[in-house]
């Protein structure tokens, strides 16, 4: 990537709030492949050593202040990669600073009320917002949407299944991580630890696929969790119903040698199966299969993944082209995730959650995969 001093005026400048592993191992490599349209101009992190080291990799300015980054005229697009509790404040500030587009890592708010405030500010300022649910921008998923016909109307079962090693393994393959903070340990199997793990699993990992799930669940507001179980060292098994659709959410982060991330939507006479690449693997898109009686249509893999897809969409929006996701979509996606997280955690109070395998887990484990 070119330095700020050498940047072409045709390039859109990117500023990033938060220089942790996701920025270092996912976003910067994605942006490096888009150097003809996007240029990293400013990196902010509360740790000055991390900010300087990460900015130095791409020839960008660094700071420890959100206000300084937002005041930088070289920044057109802001990416918010900070801890969850800062997202709403930083999204709103970025919109009010007059930037051309905002990317916010999931979740973009912690409550429905925060989401509504963000939507109102986006509408008032005209600044489009994208939430980093990268699978919704994956060319494999987009091709499936174009090809599946009436499948959503007949789907009765949806499954999201994720088996991954802990994030640091992928992060170390992708880049040299600066300033990684070890996840705190938690040996408790008590109700509060289990609640936290279920909530963290839904809002940190399952949330990547929940916008896809919601595509097949028109009655998403009627969420009933049937079973919720935690896995060691980190994982969950959650079964639920949303209207007439049965949903299975499964994840395990352990010492697996073969990562797997699959999504299925099964109807009466058609089915969709998508194999996604792990987030930290910069190796093209998902592959989708649409099966009907006697026929299987294979779509993909395509040349880029969902992270690169969302950056391409941001550049398009920043130039005044295309349509951003509607505020209603973003709010409903968040409300769906919060409802599942709350209902799963709520089963702990009834004593119906299996806590037997939760030892050694932590809800604070980084699950930005």
C-alpha cells in the first residue's frame, strides 16, 4: 500500500479505530489486495506502541485518540474494530464527523435502543453503515441468493455449524500479531459463567451467520430456545424455533486439525449448503450447493471472501453508488441475535442448561472469527 504522502487523490482513505488482531490479521491483508481503490491513512489504538507498530506496516499516521482520527481530512471511511462497548458511540461520532461510510465490527450495538439511535444518526447525516457480518458479503452467499428461487418460502430447518481452532493459531498464520492480550481464564462452572459463555458465543461467533439464518425466518421475533449447552474449552449447542423454522447453532473452538464452517437451509424439495472459508484464511469465497431432486448446482468458489466483499461495498457506498443495508435490516439482525442470546442464557435459571462440559471456558475468549 502506498504511504499517505504518496496516496493518489483517486484513492479512498481508510481510518481504523482499534489495532488488535482482527485489524492486523483480517482487515489489513484484505485492504492490501484493494490498493487500487483504498488506502489506509490512519490507525488509532489506545496503546501507542501498538498503534505505531501497526500503522508503520502500511505507512499510515497513528494516534491514540478517536477525535484525532475523525478530524483527519485524509480519512474518508472509518472502520470500528474496538471493543463492543464502544461501538455505538464511535459509529455515531464517525457519522457526525462527516465521513463517507462506516464499517462497524459486530455487534454494532449492545441494545436495540442503541441500534435505533445509530440508525437515526445515519439517516440524519446520510452516512451509510455496514456491519461486519462478512458472510452477507461473500460472493458465494450472494450467488446463492440469486439462484435459490423460492427456497426461503419452504425452508423448515436451518443449521450453522462451526468447528475452528482458537483464533491465535489463525492470527499467527496470517501475520505477526503485535500487542495480543491473553484471554482471562475462568474455571467456574457456575450459572453466571455458563450464561456469559452462551451470550458470548451467540454475540461473538454465531452472530456471523444469524443474518443468514434470518433470511429464512420471517417470524424471527418469536424465538423459543429449546436446548442450550456449553462445550469445553469454548463452544455451544443451541436449538431453537423461530416461527415454523427449526434452527440449530453449533460451534466448537478446540485443537481441531481440520476447520469447518457450514451453513444449511433445508426445505421440502430443495436445500442449500454453503462451505465458508475460515475468517483468517485469505483464500477466496464460500462454495454454495443448491440441491433439488436429481440436480445439484454448485456456485463458487469466487476470487475473494466476504471481508474483501464488504470493503468493496464500502468503497462503492463512499463514492455515492449502490445501496447500503437498510436501517431496519441492521436493527432486526441485532434484535434477533440479542433475543437468542437472552433466551439461551435464560435457560440457565431454569436448570435446563447442560453445564457439565463448561470447565475451563471463558466467555471473554476472542471469537471474532
